[in-house]
C-alpha cells in the first residue's frame, strides 16, 4: 500500500550502499552503516528549503502572536467570525501555519518506510524491494562493531545467535547509540526553546510542551531503543545530529538577515547640506572681501615687506 514510499527509500539506501560497498566491500557493516547515515543526509538535504520556511513561519507566528490574541479576545464568542479574521490576518502577513508542520509530516512516512525496508532484511528472504537475495544476506550478516544492524536489543539470545551476534555485543553498540540519540534530541529541543520569546515561553501550555520536548521526548530513545533495530537507532542518531547542525546554520542565517533588516539607514538631510554649503560659500566670500578692503586705492603696496631675510639691509 505504501510502495510509493518504500521503493524510493530502498533506492536511496541501495545507491549509497553501492558507493560505500565499492570502497569498503559490499559485505562490510560499516558500508551499510554509512549508507544509512547518508540516506538520512540525502533526505534532509531535500527537506532543507522546507525547514528554512518552517523557521521563517515560526518567526512570523511569534511576531503576529499579539494580534492573534487580540482577535481571540475580540471574537472569542463568534467562532465563525474569528476564523474569517484569522484567515484575513494570515493573508495580510503571509503566514502559513502548514509550513511549520511540513518537514515533520514528510519525515513521518520516511521513518515508516525506512523501518519497513529494514525489517525486510531477514535471513533467507529472496529479496527486499530493490535488494536481491545476496544483498539481503549481506545486510543480515554484516558486522557492525560486533553487532548486527537488523537486530534489536530486546530479541532473545537464540534469535541473536542465529544472526551471529550476542547480547553483550548488541548492548555495547546499542546503549551508546541510544544515549547519544537522547542527548542530541535534548540539545535540539533546547536550541529551539531558547529562541522562543519570553512571554510565549511563560504561558502554561508552552511551558508544558517545552518540558516534554526537553525531557520526555529524549527518553523515547532510551525507553524505545531496545525495541528498535540498530539500523533505526543509527538513523535516529544521524537525523538528530543533522537537525542540530542545521538549526545552528539556519538560525544564524536568519538572525543575520533580521539584523540587516532592522539596521537603521543613515538619511542625509539635503536641506541641511545645502544650507551648510551656502554658509561655507558665504563665509569664504566675506573673507575674500575683507582681504580686498584692506587695500588703499591709488597706493601700490610693497609686497616684498616682511619677506626680507633677518639682518638683510635693503
């Protein structure tokens, strides 16, 4: 039913495995791990522009938040009129609330597609979308620091043994990945919360949501990590680190644009300049006239006076 998602995700993963498999060997677990990481980078690069639009939309919402509150106070008793006024405000300001949700909405089916594709790598499977039986076997038995990307920490020892690994190896690789994913999720949320205006962050609903994103959501990586394949944890980790870096770049870019936009422009008063020029010209003219009035008509002034050398006798 969701083949239109599964096949593109599978194609991107296949492409990057071909690239890194040519360098490290097609059966290398590191080649498969890098393929998953670059699958994330590819998808997030495609979503970079929507992410920028999302940040701009959030900034615009913060700017018009007081006006939204005024409309709710004014038309709170009439929901139909309130909806019309909200649409009018969005049209005037160019604010589109859907842009704030677009990157997240796109990532949800991608995450589902990746989970489905990775779960298709099972021992003895004849194929898995674009991957043939040999590639499926390569993924299933690929060694990733002693663990297997297709396995979960919660699986039984017998299942793990059938894949050529054990609980200890899975824990040594999986636990650090879960902790790193949780830390990256926390700092990503902290970075976003830090940019909220003080009055918005102080509202009860916003404060509760901020606590959830800062502390509860990161716990999902630790609580839910044992029930996810290591490949999904690797995807989660790479995605969060990309988001953290992308936020830093985009926020700096937007802050720089806003600083340039708000920078006051120096305006020169042409009238003042003209008056100053006229005054300067008038002063120069008066000075010249003063010099001319010191001359006595009919008398030739000796210009050489005062230029003789000391002790010189004329």
